[in-house]
C-alpha cells in the first residue's frame, strides 16, 4: 500500500482565483504567490492518486490567519 502522508487541498474557489486569498493571508501569499505553485482541490487529488497508483492520502488543511477562512476551508 502506498500512502502520501501530507497533501494540501483547497476549496475550488481558491484554485479558481487565488488573488483575493493572496491579499488577505501573508502565509498563503508566501507559499502560493507564484503561478507555478500548484493548488489542488480534493477532486484533483483523487485523479492524481489514481494516476500515480497511490492508495491513500492524509489531507491537511491550511493555517489561514482568519478563523472564518479555516472553517470555510475545513467545510469543503
């Protein structure tokens, strides 16, 4: 069994337009300001796991500065 023990996924609206999220959270901006920094949704993760033959993954949230953003992210 192959397990990826640390993956981040984001709500679809973050992937669709990261701009507002970059402006509101300095840590997110530091990590994801480059267009080369890939943002994946849960669906993207599942597709890539199938392609790579990964059996399971441990998904991590993101430590947003605003607690409401943390809740929104966790609910997705």
